[in-house]
C-alpha cells in the first residue's frame, strides 16, 4: 500500500495523458494474489517492468493475462475503474476480450513446467517493478524508461525503495529480470544494499514487440534459466 500511495502522488506531463494504478482500482485480486502466493520465501523471484494494457491493467496481477489469472492462478475479484479512463483503453477487468501475449507466454511456460500454480509458487514469485501504466493521448502505451528525466527519477525512487523492501522481506536466492529494463533496475536499486546476496540474471522479455521472443520464447528462456543455474 505504501508504494500504491507513493506513486499516486506523482505527476506526469504530456505526452502522458492518462495514468492507471491497478493497485488502486484492482486491489481486490492483487491483494488475493499476494496473500495466496507471496506469504513464503520463494527461491526465485521474477521481476517485470510495469502493467500491460491487457494484463495487469485489467486484472491487477503481474503479467496478468486474463485466462491465466482466472483459470491457472484461480484468482477473481472486483475490478473498479481508474480515476480517468482513456476511451481507447477501457478497463473491463475479467471481461476484457483481449489477451496479453506477454502474460500468455510467461504463465504458459510455468504451467507447462509445474503441475499447478501452488507448486510453482512454493519456490517462485512474479512481481512488477513499477505498478503504473502510462498512456499517451492516442492510447499508445508509454513505458517508464521513456518518461521525462525528472518524472523518471521520482518514480524510480519510489519503486527502488519498494523493491529493496520486497527483496529484504523475501530473501530469494535468485532475482530474475524479465527483459533489460527490469534487469537494469535490479542492478541499480540493489547495488551495495546491505544483506542483499541474491544471484541475478536477465531473461528475454516475452513481448511480441521483441522479434527474438517470437522465435521460441519458452525454449530460449528455459535455456537461459538453466545456463544461469536458476532452473535445473
């Protein structure tokens, strides 16, 4: 909740026209996710960038592709509306007809490797670095690394602090950056932090905007995790 409130106080100028905070309007399923799956000490924590328009924006769950959240994680919950909703990026919650490819690929890989969500979460957890989604006036998604320098600095300060607190509480053996942005934030936020001893590595982001991810993403990432030593 501290992160939710901290980022709510931040201001963003054009080209950002709308900011969605799923920790506010989709708190019910997010809280259920944390209470159900984040209570232990996971060996491996995967860290993503920020909510996708058809994933966490709709469900409140990191990489929250609707079918995966509903059917594999077994999570449902009330989804409200952002304070200001973009007409081209409506929040329909679990009724959203679109599927987030990144979430489909990520949770699909885990579902094939583990017999159940419960088995996966015995040793793993998925988090996002930033809880906010940024939209331009056209409805185009704007990623955190593309924000103005001063906006980025204020946002990263809040998110870095939360990441440090999360890692201190969870004490994972591995912290995996899903894509270059997350890996960079892990390195910068946790550099020199007392008590941080987790091993880190970066895996290929599952976004279809990444050409490499469209050529056997699950196979590539499985190999990356095995070569790093995070998976057998």
